[in-house]
C-alpha cells in the first residue's frame, strides 16, 4: 500500500545513499524499487497520463541519481525526491499546456482551513483514504496532487511547501478550492451519504 510506504523509512536509507555516493549503483536501484510507486503516483496525479507519468518518474530518478551529492541529509530523502518528481511533472505539463492560475491574496484571509478539514477527519482513516483516492483521480493535476499529498500521503503543509515550492498560504487556498470540488465528487460517489459528514 502506498500510504504505508510513506509512513516508514527505507531501511538503512543513509547507508544506501552513502553507497551510491561511493559509486555503488546497485544501492540506488534499491531506493528506486522502494519509491517507484510513490513517484509514479505523484507524476500521474499531475499528468493524468500513464505514459507521461512513467517518463516523468524515470526522469525523476535520473535527476536524483545525478544530483544525489547535493542532497542535504538533514532533510527527509522522500521529501527531496517528491520535490524532484513534482517539478519534473509540472515542467512536462507546462510544455504541453500553458496554464497559469493566479491566487487572490484576499481569498487567503477568508479561508477557514480548519472548518473544511474537520468534515473529512470524521471518517475512519482507511475509509477516508479509500474515498479520497477514488475522488483524486477525478481532480485536475495540481489539485489532485495537493489533495493527495495532504490527505492520502498525510504530509504537512510545510512538507508540501518543500516539495512544490508553493507558499503555505497559497497551498491553503488551493486545498480549500480543491476540497470543495472533492466534496462534490465524494457526494457523487457515495450518492449523498456524506451530506451529514462533510
């Protein structure tokens, strides 16, 4: 399961990174094997195309391998790798389609982040993840990725900022907008059964 991979670290991750830096490419293959599903998922949420996502995932690991010496080990390796995947997929999307979405700073002040969070938190963890995963596939690239990172992968706003480079205030706004769409999608999936929860 993807969520369990995020929750636990690669065994001896620092050791494997050290081996790669000393020239042992087989150690990097172990990191690729461990993270490949997560990286593909992040890329797919943005590209919405399996072939493009696979290409982005391969590019992500190639970039990570070439730049591993720049990785600061006080940060989480997964966060560093997720950032590369996110940026790679976004770059690919920009080449295919120019889509600039501006954020109204006044809207940031009107967002009640805690209120929209409380509804989904009332679902059981497994149930919530199941329905969110179904609904994420119906959202657009950036929205799907932010919702997925926050709810499905259970990353903090600070970690999402590290990965995406989006300011925390803008992440809140984008999550708020995406949650409104997610609410409608979830209601459709459950035929209105979530009315009292969300």
